[in-house]
């Protein structure tokens, strides 16, 4: 331990810490200034950007010893009683969406404010070190650029009102000031323990977790090692009521690399010193099945299904024509896993709360997209009534579907329930990537037919979607793709089928569109090909075939909106 002096936002602070303590940690934990966010802890995402003696730095990469005696500016130092003009511009332009990147973005943008105003190239250059997964950056750039036309100080969000005024998000102020509380910002009580998950290094393996008494004796701050047998209720969760197929902690069989097999509960300092290799796990790797073609011939992977075909969705209407003379386009298409890469890793804090009626409850503050689903899953895992589970959603630093599934929720709930102390878990970036759900990889075949006038007559689609080892949102993907795979086009004859296939891959889940973006690659490619074959401008071809108000889709739904693709293309 050494003593360091930091001048933060004009105020002098003394911090006692190890010289290698990250500046981000010193700000967030020692000084309780959680406006500075941590996304990757590796200098990649820029969420923790602060000014160090006037220059942008990633606070996660700066050891506190290096910052000793320096002047630091964080998001808390940008405004006063009122928002700064920059903060107000972010709020007004919708530049703070989930808000986890916003403090870093604001700090980065603050370096480019000048008279005369910066060029767009200068703004882009200044913001280049901070990643945003929500906005597409345009609104942020527009917000910064707008300051060239504004001389007045910022107004508090909400000041713009009235018919026709642009609405400002109700949480915009919290996001631009850094006061929005995300999963890792919830302050742990003094007696809180930490939880670390031990994960499978194998995509397919059986394992035994041996006697952990030696581990517990060697590390006095280790309070408990949680295993599947400790779960008082159902060791399974899943999106659908009938498919609670994913174990909270694997019970002797790991089905994907990164699957949780046990959890260490102890003081944060102790957990930092324990190597995974110290945990008495004996692994017996098995042949892994990673490809969907292999999975169709392989033994069942998922514990509750007797086949590796989770489900099939089908849409058939009319008869796809086969006669000569029609224009035809066909092709095979493959897409890969895609990671959500939300800037905020999964984080939560659970507390067991003694009831005055003698019936205890569990309360979990967590970054989530689905608090009611979380409540029901945790209740099922603990074997208690849902009314005894309270989920307190924090601000959610990006989800895009990935935070509809369970991550830390059942784990911290189980630990807090069993050890009767608050328990907190914050995933590392690498752990988030290893364990979170992905976009379904797809193998797709498509065939589209049109007459010589460029009218679509038929569409065939076959798609297999890799849902990984567990069901998650696989049924939604398999069910939704055939409904949408002919795109926004009027097609009278359709034969479309999609299957979700189990493999030893990480679970694929909800991801912006549920498989429909993968299928869009097929229909848009085939439309281009047909237009080319017929010598018709691709835009004209699309207009000619676009669904219009009053049209009936392949699933029998009547288009009611008068603003469909056709109308959009005509504007
Ligand atoms: Fe930038 Fe969400 S608003 S990551």
C-alpha cells in the first residue's frame, strides 16, 4: 500500500492503494465516483476515458502511481448545477442511448470543443478511442457539431416541450451526468462477498468436482464452493416454460466451452488469488460436435431432447412453380456466430432479506432486459415462490437481446441464499464473451422465381440455425425465419423451412431480429440476381414486388399500414 494524491475535478483526494491499482478502480471504488464506466478493462472500448493532465487516457490502463499528483477530469466534472452545453447537446440529440459509453464519449468530445468549431473530421478523430454499440455514432457526432451553433450554456433536459418539440429521454440527464447506476455501479455492502464462476475449458467433456475442503482450508477468505448439488430447486433455466434445459451449474457434463461448472464465493481479494487449476476438477474430454451437419448424425447433445433438431418452423403457401422460361436465382449462404459485445459486462448483486413473517426473500440488483423472466427463473432455481424474489433492474449498458437470458442472476441468488450474505458478481469481458448468447450461425439455401416482367412468383428457403448446446431463443428463430425469409416482397408461392440445431457451440439467443437478418442476406442477394438476369434496375424490381397496403403475406396477414416498402421506395 502506498499513498497517492489525485486532483479530481478540481478537488484534492488522497488514496491509499497498491501502486498498480488501476485509476478506473481508484476512481470507482476508493473515491466512489462511478461516473467513469468500465467495459473491457483492457483499453479497447474507451468507456473509462478520463482526462489526465488534459489528455485522454483509458483509466483502466493507468496505474494509480502514474497518476500521482495529476489533474484528472471525469464526467462528474463536466457540469455543475446545470448541464454543460456538451451534456445538453448529447441529451437533446439522443446521443446517449444505453448510456454506458456516454461518460467516456463526453470526456473525449470535451477535448475538441473550440472556437472556431471543430470540423467533422476533428470530431471523429477526438472520439475515435471510444466505442459505442447503440447509436451508430451519428447522433454523437451531430451533438458535438451542434455546439458550433450554440453559445448559450446547457439547459436541463425536459426544457424543450410542446407539440412538435423533440422529446428528450427521461433518463438522459442521468446518462450525461454519469449518475445512471449500471450493474457494476450498485455499491456492495461492507459485508458483501464476491462470486467467480469456474467454466469448462472443453466444448464437450464429463467431469468430477472433488472434495473442496483442502481449497477452503488453504484460502481462508473462500467461504463456499457452489456445485450443482447445492441447488435447492430446479438446476435449469430457459426462455420457454417447457425447456428449462440449461443448468445453472453443469452436473458432470459440460456441453460447451465456457459453461459454468462451479462457483467460488468469498472475499474479492481471495478470489483474485485462486487459480482455476486449484479447483479439484477432473476432466474427461469427449468428442465435440461443432458443425450442424455433424450434429444431425450425432448422439443427442442437449439433456432434455432426444434429437439434435430442437424444432422446425414451416411456412408453405401455394405451389412454387417449376416450369421452363421463368427467371430463377438460387444460392447457398453461410453466416457465423456474432457476439453482442455490449459495452457493459453482466453484473449483479443479491441479498437475502429476512422477512418479518419468518419467510425470507431474495433481492437482486442486476443489469437485465427482462426482470420478470429473471424473477421466475430465480424462483424456480431456489425452489421458492416468485413473490419471494425481487429483481431491481439497474440501467442496462447494452443488451440487444443478450440480456434477455440469465447470466449472473441465478448464481448470485443461489450464493446469497445459501451463505446468507450479500453476493456480487461482475463478469470480466472475456467471461462475458465466453458465456453470453450469440447470433445464430446459419446455413441457408434459397431459390427465387420471377416471370419475364419481373414479378416474383415463388420462393423456396431452407435454413439450419446453430442454437448451440441449449435452446434459449432457438424456437423463436426457427419459427420466425420462415415467416420473414421472403423479405418485404409479395410472393404468391412459398415453401420455407428453418430448423434450430443443437451443437457443442455456445448457446445462441435473441439478437436484433431473431434470425431474420441472416435470411435477409438470402432474399436480397436473390432479388439482385433476378433483377440482373432480367435486365431490370434492382430498385425498380424491388418496387414492383414490394408489399403494399391491402396485400396478403405468405402467412395470410393483410398489410394494413399504408407506409410499406413500396411507399418508402417511392418517396
Ligand atoms: Fe453507446 Fe450504448 S449508448 S454503447
